[in-house]
């Protein structure tokens, strides 16, 4: 009789230990599933916003690099879109960098001043749905959006003064 009770005690101990292990394993599995879902959503969000954020950062850095008197100005193309123009002097020559949206891409074209400008010639930088640049009271507002994301804006103040607008 005594042996039977002793065996029952070992069975209860074994059952308790086994159920505790199963509870721990189930909890660990739930944590892994929740963590993988959070990671998937974060990675999708970062991928979705990559082009937009990169377009804004790229344009803002270009503007900061050319922030000098007459170094940054805006012009309009034949379609009425505003194009960012950055002026640079190198070796006694003036070069113009055009940054503009074209056919779903943010494009950049560097040409010698006085050379003709054609949007098709530009280098495709990033795929964006919308991109715009406008001057607001001495600030330049750059707005961009890629597919599936809301437009995001960046407001830059020029230390050299306001951006001049030149009609083409």
C-alpha cells in the first residue's frame, strides 16, 4: 500500500513538471509569433517609406551644399511643374544641377550653364509618385510621396536668403 502511494506521488510530480514545461513552451511560442508579426510590420513600414524619406534627405542635402547667393533657385518647366536648380562654379565654368520629377522618378541632371535642358536626359535617382518643391517666405518646402504612403514634407531655411524664382 505504501509503495502505491509513493508511485502516485512520483506521477503527480512528473505530471506537474510536464505541465509546467508545456506552459513554458506555449508561452515561448506565443512570444515568438508576436515578435515575428511586429518585425514583419516594421520591415514593411520601413520599406514603404524608404523612397519618400530618401528623396527628402537627398534633396535637402543638395540644397544645403549649394546654399550660397544665387546657388539655389526654382524655375518652371513647360508643363508648369517647379524644378529645383542648383548652381555650381568649377574651373571658371558654371554648372547647373536640375532636380525634378519625371515619369514616376526623381531625376537629376547636371549641365553646363547655357546648355539645353531635356527631362529625358536626367539620371533616375528614386522611384516616387509625387515630388514638388516650392518657395515659402524664405523657406523651401520639399514634398515627396511614393506608392502607398502619404506625402511627407521637409521645410528648409536658406542661410543665403530666399530662393529666387526664374521663369523659363
